[in-house]
């Protein structure tokens, strides 16, 4: 190119890619053999639009669901009529494995846990015993079990496969996989908290962590033979005594709906009031009502709740005055019913009195609050639980509500407890000299303001690096804070009083025996000697600063609360 020639730049038009075609608009394709045969008489179309040409006789023998479906009258065969086609929700990968097990071909190998779960869900949906048997065998094969025992455990618990759950649990416990696994196995959120609790107890029984504490907590069940999918001895609350009679306004003769409790007590109510409280509840109620000849044709709906719960639930809906519930069991049962029937007013009333009930049983109250998605109340319960019962109780205590609670709620409580334990027991900087109770050390010589007393009772202390004479005492404080992360540990407890006692009984250097009178006088020129009272004030200032730092650290610990699905 000559020096006078100018380079010309060409601007190409931007490339516009066509929008991705939705699966519903894709052109169907035939599946691979043997699901492409012309002699097939039925077509299953997968969610990603792959057509599987199958034979009715094979599907009927393999699946009771397909047997029922294909038992319906079919049109007369005609070469001009296309094969019957059914769209299914499974993708082609899942459907291919499912059908190959049913067909007289070589059985496919399942080496992917996610595919295994999809195949298992489909086999359960269509009731295909041969596939269920194949999946169960695959779940305990060493290759799959060793590669992802946590997800195998989740799948086994979700589908009630106890032998497979046991095999995965033993593998998990031996590898110490239980704690801290929520990040890389989010599926753990999906199983009941009770199943995870039993897995946790198995690991604790095989490790040194918390073993001494476990011996002090007989409620902890660490039996390796305990079933994981379902507790061997599920605790059932004894039935309540039914109401003796139904009071106003549930005895009105002009009621247009009767709600009958599980113990046979009739509540005569107004549809208008029930509609205002919960339109969804009224809709479900009327759909399942029976006409009652004894009550002049008034519809009757039988409820699953007992009369005490129904009475409390309805009174929260009626404008007749609501009496706050003080019994914990009744409160939680009414809250469960309010969630089930979507009665917002009842939930709001219970939420308003929640803080007054927390200390009755903070663990049960935490599960209830978390299931409702009440973040403030859930944190209040978790903090009270750690303050009153400690971290060990979070790991070891079992409550029946765990069987109906998603494990994500329990996992986040365990994570919160661990984070609080670390936050409270970390190395805190304690600026004692800023505390109003901190005494002024007036024993320093005029030319040496940093006296030996000032060194022994420093103005700044690090909780993890205390003066050597306080190391043992602070180690006890640290241990107590790990177990019960709360500022309350540093206020009027045995370990806090031990710190005050040790400091109060310590002899300040400026008054120590063995110094000559001249030496002692040199310490107090222009000042005074330190006293036991000074030491006590310094100890209280130290503990108060420590308590403030612990409280600040705990306030920064986040408790994640995600509301579970509707229902009990």
C-alpha cells in the first residue's frame, strides 16, 4: 500500500441470532432404537420433544399406570390414522432409561445421581417395579455411593428407602460429611429435619465432637440402628379432652354452616364470617360438605382438628373478643391450623404474642416461627435457645415437629449456633480504660506513669491473649461462651464471679509484701496505693466491656429464614 493510500474500514452489520426456540415449538424427533420401530402402536413424547415409539403390550406388563391408561377403548386400527400420542413431563434422557429397563434389551447403567433421581421419580409416578428395583441396586453400588453419599441419602429418605439410607448414612458418618454440607448439597433442605437429626446423631456417635456433652443429654439418640426415613417410636401427643359445650356465638340456630371437630363437637358458624377470615378455607369447606338431615339440611364439614383448637381458631376470626392463648401446645396447634386454612388474622394475633411465649420452649417456637417465615421471631427464639440451653442442645435435642419440618430450617439453626459460638469466643479487644467504672491507677511514680500495677491491670486487654495470671480464668470464660454464646455468661454467672474473685484477691504490686517502705512510698508519690476495691472495679469494667463486645459480635451473625410451603 502506498503512503498516499488511506486504509478503508468496513463496518459489518451486527449478527442477529434467532431467538431460541421454546421446547413446545421444536420439531419432534424420533428416539434412538428400539424406540423408532414402525411396528410400534403408541408414542410417548418427552418434554424436549423426542418421540418414543413403543408397544402397548410391553407398557401394560411393566406399569399398572400405563395398564389403566391403555385399557381405555382405542379406535379401530387404520393405516391412515396416526399412532396415539401422549405428552409426558419427563425429558428424553429420563424416558430412555425408564423404557430400556422395561424392554428386553441390555439394562442401562446409572452413574449420575441427578439422573438416578429423575428416573426414580418417574418410576414411582408410573409404578414400574422393574425400574424401582434397578434404581435401588444402583444406589448402593460402590461407584455411586462413594462419589456422592449425601445425595444418595437424600434420595433414599425422600422415597422411604431405608436400607439404601442406612448404607449412605454409614458412608457419610465415616467420612465426617454431615456438618457444613449445606453449601455443596442444597438437596439436604428437602428432607425432613428428623432424618437429618438422626444422621447427625450417627456422626456424633462416631466422632469425638460433643461426646462428653452427649453423655449429659439423655434425649440424644445416637443409635446407629435407628431408622432414618421414619422414627421407630414416633412420639404422639395424648388427645385433649373435648369441650364440654360450645359457647356463644357458635350455638346460633340460624347458622348456615356447621364445622364438626374431630372429637364430634359441632360449631354453628356464619359463612360470611368464614369468607372474610379466609375465602380459601370456605371454598375447600363447601367442596367437602355433607347435608345433615338432623340439622335441617345445613352443610356439615368435618375438620381434622379437635374442638379446643377449632374453638380457639374460630374465636380469633369472630368480632367477639379474642383471649390470648397461654398454653404452648394449643398455641402451636392453632398456628398450624391457621397456616393450613390460610387464616391471616389468627397468624397475626399469634405473632403478636410470640415474644411472651419464647422461653417456654425456644426450640419448638423457633421451628414454628421459621415455618411461617417470621425472621424476627425466629431469631429471638434461636438467641433464647443458645442463652438458655446452649449449642449442644441444638445438636442433641429431638422434638416430634422435626418430622414435619423441612430440614433447611434445622440446618440454618445449626449454622447460626456454630457462627454465634465462634463470634462470642473469638479474640475481642477490650478497652477497659474507656469504661466509666475503670479505676484510675494513682500509684505510679511521677517520672514513671506506666506503673507495675498498670501493667498488671492493663487498660486494654485482648480476651484471647490475657495477662498470664488470668489465662486459666479466661479460658473457662471462653469455654462457657462457646457453649452458651450470650452476654449473660459475663454477668453474674459462676465463671464471671470467678474472674471477679481472682482479681479481687490479687495483691497489687504497689502494696506487695517484700518491698521496703521506701520502695512502696516511691510508688505513691503524689498518689495512693491500689486497693482490693480498685481491683474489683477493674474486673467489673473488664467483664462489662467483654459483654458489650460479645453482644456486638452476636448482633452481626445472620440467621437465614425462608418460609416453608403452606401446610402443617
